C-alpha cells in the first residue's frame, strides 16, 4: 500500500536511523554479512562493487513490498537475489531487467517510482531531452530527493563501470555550493560502506544536466527512486514508531 505524508515521515526517519547505525562498515564486519553476504554474493576481480546491496537491504529492512524494485532473497515475498541486477532493478524494475537480459525491450514508465532527469546510455546533447526536476528543486528549494531515496549516477554514454547508486540522507548549503550527505556501499576495495559528502554542480537550467563530484570522471545525476511512490507493508510505519518510541 502507498503511504501518506505522515507515514513517509516515519519511513524516512527510520531510514536515517538504520543508515547511521550500520554505516560505515567493512567486508569483515557483521553489517557486511547482513547487507551483502546474506545474498550469497561474493566479491571477485570481475564482480563489480557492493553499491546496490545497501540500497536493496534498506528497502527490505524498511518494509517495502514493491517486489519489482527489490533485489533480495525473501521466500515469503517470492523474491530471490538476481546476480548483476542491483542497479537496473532500481532504475527500470525487475520485470524490465529480465526482459532486457532475454533480448527484449521495455517502455519507460514516466509515472513510475524512479524520477528520471537524464539519459544514462547516451552522451549528453546540447539540451537534456528529459525535464530535469532536480535543477528545478535546486532553484526553488522544493522537491528533489528526500531522506532514504536512492540516487543513480553515471557517466552518460560512458562505461558501465561508471554506474553507481547510493542512499540520499540530506542536503546542505556550503560556502561554495550545495552538498549532499549520503550513505554508500562499494567504497574502499569495492566492498566497504561509508558516509560521504558530495558537491552538487547544477547547470542552472531544467534542460541541462546536474553533475556531482566524488568520482573520476565526474558523474551525472540520472535520477532517484522515490520511496513515497513505492508500496509498503501495513506495519511498516508501526515498526518505525515502535523502534523510536519504544512501544
């Protein structure tokens, strides 16, 4: 079921508590065992990083029931872990990911839970073909990702190795611009989790591209998975309030 603004306040508040309690972590920590190893995945020289595991763990822990956007093993929900699907499942969904893997295609759903502000698989054009709602949010102070939302960044049209996802925690204005505080896996050794502060580099136009520092080459914000557009278990809000209040 979808939650109202009050319900989402509790979900987002719990997301921050969970992130602060479990990040940073290393590959030898109990948190890594729960967040990553419990899926059966193991790091190899060609296996990529753990960035998506933190995002999917968080969704599952919070009580998300949107099976099409979750990559975790949960027999009760009919879920299983799909190797190599972490980022695409967040971006286009599980069904679309499977279709593409099988040589098919998918139609982008603009009304879906992922707020897309750039094209990931083509080099930037003179004008962004997508309305950049993030640029509007930066200019007006209204909108943009909120605590717990999952952000997808990439070098547009570049290597697949440039893909990265992380959990947005908060934004703040610094002396030289806007910064995002984030929780991220796939850090040191491609395994560890850390809390980071990234500078946002807006274009100043809704038909422009928003870049973000912290990687070489500089990445572009492709969009974010909006938690308020997902389905949640009936007791998701109750669990959050019980944890905080104690009854």
